[in-house]
């Protein structure tokens, strides 16, 4: 456990002993074989007329890697931090969704919702908070896509119908 090769493992299980904060996980490229074309978060983006999703797919992929790592390691503080992160992101989304629904036409599109939510996530990320579970911005935005994938948010007024149709 004291070798340089074990530094990351040591920092996860013994953060006080390492004397420093845990580094966020590395950012991975999206494998060529992974398309996510049939995923709900992509369908939600398409419904909102957001047609370029390369970064959204990479964000989701990296958030999934982080989620699996947290689940596998079972560090209670990290599990709770990830749950809180998703709750915070949904709260950010919900405030902007409700505002967008009152400020736009009845056509179902909420054209500024996605960029406003992502900008709010960027501001939150750059806020300089000390975190129990450090993340890169890509993980945080990916966690927002995970919330959408779970059917708990979306980018158009009738996001719930899209989620229900997707799950049928």
C-alpha cells in the first residue's frame, strides 16, 4: 500500500493518510463501438432540436464510468456525494424548466433550457468548492444526462411522454 503504484487506491480508502485531496478520475474517450443512439438522453436532445451530441455522449460515458467506480468501491461518502450531486443537478434543471415553461410558446420546445442548465452546471463546477467526490466538468454534465436517462428530466415541455414511450 505504500508504493507509488498504490497511491490512488490509498487516497480513496485512506484520504487523511495521503495528506491531499483525491484527484478526479481521468476523462476517457468514447469508444468507437459505443453510439448511445437508442438512449433516452439522446432522444431528449433530438426532441429539443439539439442534433450534435458527441460531447453529450462522452459526458454520459464518463459519468457512467464514475458511477460504476463509486458503486464498486462502496465508499459511503462517495455514494452519498454522487446521490447529492444528481439531486442538485435535477434541482438546477427543475428551476430552469419551470421558468422556461412559463416564458415560452406552447409548441413544446424550450429552446434555452439545455444551454441554461449546462451553463449553470459550469458555474457550479467553477465555484471552487472542496468536494468529497471530485469530478471534472465532463462527469458533472454527464451526471445531468444520467438524470435525463432516468426519466427525471428532459429538454422539452413534454419530456415525461418521451420517457414513457422510450420505456415501453
